[in-house]
C-alpha cells in the first residue's frame, strides 16, 4: 500500500514541476493540450509577467537608457508611419521598404500635438544643446568606426529610424542656384591627335590588365562582403566602418559602368534600392565621408548612365534629406558627426568648436549637383552658406584673421559663438575641458549651486544690491557639469526654491528630470492630478527661460574662427585640409563660371600655398621636384609677418596638389602654375621610385633645399638632418665623462672647519674568537670596479645605423608612416597631367606605379593595404577601403582609356573620383564634334 505521508514531499515536488513546465512552455511556440488547465496557467503566467514587467519598468525608468525605445521616441516626436515597418538591425539583406510620403508631409500641427510642451513652439536660438552634451563623439568623431557584427541567433531590438522633423533654425530665404548662360571656360584638356595602330594596341593591352584588376576586386567583394561596407581581401571577411550602407558597392558604381561591367552595374543598382539610409547600427553619421562616397557615388552613376536609373537619384535624395538635419544649427554650419537618431535630432544643437577643415568645407560639389538634378535649391543653400563663411573669414582682418592670410587652419571653430573674455561671477570653479565654457559653445546654462546666505534661496545668478541679477561663472561643458557632484545634470538646480520646498512635487520633478505623469507616479506617488502637472510644467518653463536669458548674454555671435590652442595654427593642403582647396575650382566649373567667389577663394589660397608651403627637396638625383609641407604658425612679433616653424614633409594625401595646380592653371589662366603642378606630381613619382617596393610611403620627412631654383645634393647637410644633435652629444661626453674619479672620497665643505676627529678603540672581546679569520674584505672595504660608459657613436656611425636600421630611402630623413593603404592621390595627379599636357611620360610613369601596386597588394579577394613599403616582402593588412575601386583603379583605367571618356571639359570629378556632368558639357561636346568632323574632312 502506498504511504502518502512518506512520499508527500516527492508528490508535492512533482506537482510543482508539472505546473512550472506548463507555465514556461505556455509562453513559447509549442501548443499544449488544455486538459490540465493549461489555459488558466497561461493566463496566470501572463498576468504575472505583466506585473513583473511593470515593476521592472518602474525601476528602469529611473535610469536614462543609452538608446531610446520606440515608445520613448513616439512620446515626443511625430508618429512613425505605419506603412513602413522597421526592419531588424540584422536584416540588411532584406529589401528595404520605400520611403513613406507620410514622413515627409507631416504637418506642423501634427508635430506639435505629439511633442512635449518645450518642443511645441519654435526653439529660442539660445536654448541650444552643444553637440557634446548628447554626443561624446561630436567633435572628436572618426570617419571610420567599425560596427561590430550582429550574429544570428542573438536577440535584436527593432531598428530606430530617422524621422523628418521641423527645423529649429529655419532659414528666412533660400539661396537659389546661379542662373544664366554658363560662361566660356578655357579649354582644360589637351587636344589629342589620333594615335597610331601600335600605340592603340599597346594602350588597349594595358587597359585590359586594369579591367581585370577591377573585375577581380569586384568579384571578391560580391562573393565575400555583399551589402557590407568593405571586404577583407586576405581573409575573405567583411567590415562596416561607414554606417553599414554597402560603401564599396555604392562607391564603385561608376567604375563598373566605365569599365563596361554592365551586368554587374545592374546588379549593384538593384542592391542600392534595398539600402535603408534612415537607419544604421552606427550612432553618428560622418558627414564628409558619407557625402563624398555615397551621395557622390549615386549621383555620378546617375549622370554617367544617362539618367536612366531613377532609383539612384531617389536614394540620393533619401540620404541627403537625412544629412540635411546636420545643417540645422543657429549659423547653419553643419555638425560633421551627426547623431541622426530622433532623441538627438529633435533637440537644438550647434556645430562643433574643433571641426576638421576638410570635413566642413568639402560638401559643395555633391550638394550642388543634387540641387541641379532635382531643381531643389535647399541643397545648394546648405553649402553656399558655408562658402560665404569661408569667404568672409578669408577677407577678415584683426584678431579673427588667420595667421597666414588666404589659408585656413586645419581645425575650425564652427559654433558661431565667441567665448567671452570673462563671465562675471561671485564664485569660481574649474573651467571645462580645454578651457571651454559651456555656454560659450552654445550650451544651455546648466548652473552649479552657489552657497548663499540670508533668504535661503538657490540661484544661478548673483543678486546685486540694486536687485539686478548677474550671470555666474558656469564653467565647462563637462568638467563644470561634474565639479559639484553631478548637479549639472539636474534640471532647475538654480531655480529659486525657498527652504521647506524641497519636498514639493515641483522640486521632486526637477531632481528626477521628468515630465511624464506616469513616471512621476511610479517614482514619487504624489502627483495625482492635473493641477500639480500644470505647476510642474510652469516650473520647467520658468527654468528654461532663465537658461535662455543667460545663454543670450554669453554667446557672442561670430563667423568661422580658428580653434587652435595657445594662438598657434597649423596650415597644410594635405590631410585634414586637402579637398577644401580642391573644391574651389571644381565648384567654379560645376556652376558654369557664374559664381566668381570660388575663383577668389582659390586664387588667394593658392598664392599663399605657393609662398609659404611649397618647397624643393634635396635629392641625390638633383631632381627638380616640389613637395607641399606643413606650417605651424604662431602670433607674429611684427604685424603682418608670418612666423612659426615649417615641416618639410611629403605625404600621399598631398599628392593631389599637382593635378589641382595644373587644372587651376588652365581654368583661371595662371600659366606659371602648370609648371608647379608638374613638379609637384614629379615629386610623388620620385617618392614611388625611392622605395624597395616602388610604392610611396604614406608620410615622411625630407631635407629641404635653401633655394627653389638651384639645389645640389649635399651629403654633409643630409647627414646633419639625419643626426641634428651630433655635436651636442659628443660635447657632453667630453665635458662630463661619466665614471671619472668615481671612487674618490667625497668631502663635505662643512667638515673642513670642524675639530679633528679622534679615534676610539673598542675593548678586546672577553672571550677570544675561536673562528679563524677569513682573508675576505668586508663590503665596505671592497673596491668597486669603475663604471666606464660606452663611447657614443660617432656622427658617421649614427647616420649609417639609422639609414640601415630604418631602411631610409636616400633623401628621406624620417618615415612617419611606412604604410600604403591603396591611396589614389598620386595616380590622380598623373591622370590630370596627362589629360592636360598630352605628354606620354605620364602614361609611362603611371604604368610603372600600377605594376608595383599590383605586385605587392594583390590578394585572393581583391587588394590589400601593406604595412611597410621599404620591405622587400611587406605584410598585407587585410584591409581594402572602398576608394580602391572608386578612385585608384578608376584613375589607372582612365589614364589609358580613350581621352574623350570623362573629358575634363565635360565632367567634374569630386574628391572621390566621381564624375559629375558640367552644365556647359553639351556645348563643349558639340564644339568638339564639329572640330572632329572638320578634321576628318581634312584628313580624307
């Protein structure tokens, strides 16, 4: 007989296990029979889960999440259209839904109905959050930010999508595109004669080799990294440094078309239609890189294909509308690393104070071409305001003028706010990081709590005897906000609260930074009616008004300015500055010569570059070549002078300058610049030939000639540059040889005047020592061997060791970066010089460059960057940026293609080598056809 008492524990456990099994399985996808009350168990489980979720949410609401949920966004923003489902973050391969028109046509009344009270009316220009308040990468962003892969099986949350919002700072009037008949621009491209049969055969043979390199690189990307940003050409993996929008695919569109890979082009165009530019796993959009690669790639492919693929223009508009949000600042200067998510985009923000020059100044060509194709002037308006700001800065005088007139420093303060010299205060605390004042950056006032007496109030202003209020020192945007225990994060800390009010609902709402009735109920439990909610809203509005007032008092409007520390400014036309200057003549062409300010900007800047940055390097071949260096200027001791230090460097990024000089010479009639452009390009060719691989290093220093016209190789000077401290090193060794008289007794001067010391003898030990004495000196009696330092190397030994160990090419004094990352700038200038001069020399050197690059970078799935061009066997780094297909291979291909393909008199190439059709291209083409017909008649 079964004894229930003995087994009751096991029976109870079994019942609990069965109930638990049905409870947990009931929430899954497996259907269970209801014979044992599964339905009631499931209902009970649902109730419990709901209660647990509510309890957990109450706790989570106390903490601001890093990324908002969809419900959080919908609480303050226009509702996302229901016609467009948000794909999962991992579903980039799925077909992206078409942009909904509901998003673009949201009325202002609908927006106001869904926004919080502080967002329902136009924002005061003073109520601006500086970028760093919400975005830690705002002013220190990176163009390449690796997005970690999302693995299958890992739960994902619905993707957050960009949503169109009303401008916080709308423009009063929109700047229109220049109208009228394009002006006659001098011919740029050389008038080539018909080639011989042998020349054509040789050219086409080389062209096929380059076509094969393009096809190989595309096949590797197509098979191993489809719809990803870049392929890993050695391992066959993929990476996403540019928002995960298939950067290589978009960047290579026009190359596929030019090379004749039409099937691959059609395949890529279909894929472009699947890219959703309204969402990304990356939190910020690098404005410059996105504009030149994505926007430029789609517009160029649209132009080259004869406007037959409308999806390319549609997707360009979709992306551009997202990017336009970065221009919504008080002075319309863009945020170059734009936080696109609605939680940031819905807030007023200001451009950064430490912006890279090229990133803010190299957007004009792409946005102008988009405006021309869509007939939508807002895109041109966005970039034309930047151009006007640079023009104003170039012509500035006094304290806001740059230290080299005509040029711009590599870092720019684009915030539009000048920091006041001193903010009146009755207390002090540390300034922000780098000495920045939060409100000077355009931040809202986030006051610290001063200690006051008498009336028992807390306020962010000092009350004077006459009753007037003065702003206090608010400190830095980060350091200041944390200097008093994080009170900078508390809304209304400076609001006048009398003693005894700390327990009021208003005070609690301020401390918890909340305006949601439900949230307050979970946290405090004492906001139960609308009257208290209205009082809370009034309190926050009053606080915001104070912040606005103080903000207006300390933000002094100004144009672009230098953000250099200590008054110094760095000038170059290489990295961080290059494409700004490159775009001046190209924008002039794209606008048909109707906007003269681009000629002014170009000529004034190029004159300064020629005077202060171009130099001749000393080479063993006595080569008549030029490089562009870097100048670090400081405030001069004499008014009008340029003072500072010059760095004689060579850099791959600076190699574009030769082509720019040559093209500018043709456009603006600056004949002397054509020779300078040729010598600059020859400098980069020399750097290619100087290394073991036949490839130029990324960045290096050279010996500078004293004269631009007469410079002979001087081995003595070269060695002095390699060992500049030889004389001082040897002098120190002779003057103070280490170890000399090391064991000599040291005499203290104070002992010389003292009495003579007497010697005291210790008594003999009572018990004789039975241990025999060892004939070993005590440590104090041992004589140390004298330290003799090694003789320093002679000047010759030092130099020869450096050359050998560092593998220095003769003429270079230091290799700052030995890499080659598949850059196109050198072959870019070679292409321009060939098209402009018609000299076959440029094709010859270009072919040698191609062979060297192919030899050391070719991989199974494309081409890879290499670690050291001075090695005989460099290591491949498993990296292939999208510009390998977009630029480098395209320039190699166009160098040997028929010269009428992408003629410089009909097309303008952006800084990513994407050709845009010039407005005067039809007239130029017609004239060329007429000339060709006449020539054919003469030949016949």
